[in-house]
C-alpha cells in the first residue's frame, strides 16, 4: 500500500503561467494532459494540435520532464482574419519527476495532434508478486 | 445564443464582409480561426486526438457544421489515472456564412489535430473590378 502511494507521486504536473509574447509568438500556453500509471511505466498524454514531430522538443533530467513545441499552422495566402481563437502559440509544459524513472528509456510518439510520452519505471519500483514458499 | 464574431464598424463593412455567426457555444466546441481570402474562406479548427474517419463536415443553408469524435486513448488494463485534464470527447461547431459559398467545391484536410476547411466563394461573391466606360 505504501509503495503504491510512493509511485503515484512520481510524476506531478507543474503548469506554467502564461507568458505573453515570447519569440514573436503571441503566447506560451500550457497544454492539457492526462497521466496514467501502469505496473511498469507512466504514460503522459498531452494535447498539442498543430505541432509537428520536428518542432517538438522533449528533455528530461533527474527532476524534470520538459516538453515544448511551436504550433505550426500554415495559413498561407494571407487574407483577413475574421475569427481568431487559435492564434499563434507555443506549447510549454513541465512535469516534476520523482526518482525511479529510467531516463534513458523514455519514448515519445506524436499522432493526431497528441503527444504520448512513456516513462518506464526503474525495476525497483515495479510491483512484483512474491510467492510464498 | 447567437454570437457574432464580426463587428463591422461601418455600413460598408457590414455589406462587404463575411458575417459569421456561431450558434454552438457548448463546452466541447473546438477553437477555430476563420480567414477570409479573396476567393475563399478558410476555417481552421483544433481537433486533437481525432482521426480522419471520425470527422463529419456538413454544409447546408450556408451553415458549415463540423462534428468530430475523439476516441479515448487505449489505456492498458490495470492502469491508474494520476492526472485527468483532457475531457472533450465530442466536438461540435456550426458556423454560418452570409456569403455565397460554392458548396460543391468545399475541401477539408486533417493533419496533426488541425482541421482545415477551404470554402471557395461562388462566382457571384467574388470581388470584381468594374471598368468605367
């Protein structure tokens, strides 16, 4: 039981405040995310519509997982903007990591505008069944 | 509720511009941009996590209706939810156009969670120059 509690505390989201006007983009937004925990990994699912594989940067150190990307909507042709709810933005979000994540084995996949990051747990954190001899 | 996005400042604007009204303002309405170009209007919508086959686009009586369903990420069995922020599973939004649209030539593309609908103006709605004789 105690072990379980420890595990769920491993990944915590820290949502950054909105910073207007960075890098010529209108604003930096903190994309919404879901986090799941399985027996051997944490899975982070982040909504980032309009990013591209090339523009996404993911870095992880012992304390923080950091994700950022520009939203690349190619609206060639100019014209008059009548409704502007999407705007130009940069995604940025950080997740505080606990110990016990295999940093070298983090995998990421970007599909349909959603980024999926799998953070495998170190062996000592994985739940295991102990047989009574 | 009718929400008028376009606030014409002059009567001239009122006559010349696209008037866009929005009839759906529910929780699950996706963010959109609308751009009016010389010969077409472009509607861009954020649909993260939505696959091509789950989007439906209709155009009737000058109303463009976008509906989409987001199939939830297939969570592995026994996974625990650590953080839940993503909620919208269904997107629905209608946009009314007051310009003549060439309904037969509307095209749409969904890439990386961004839907782009191009609505060409019909011949009668295109701007033209009249020569003085």
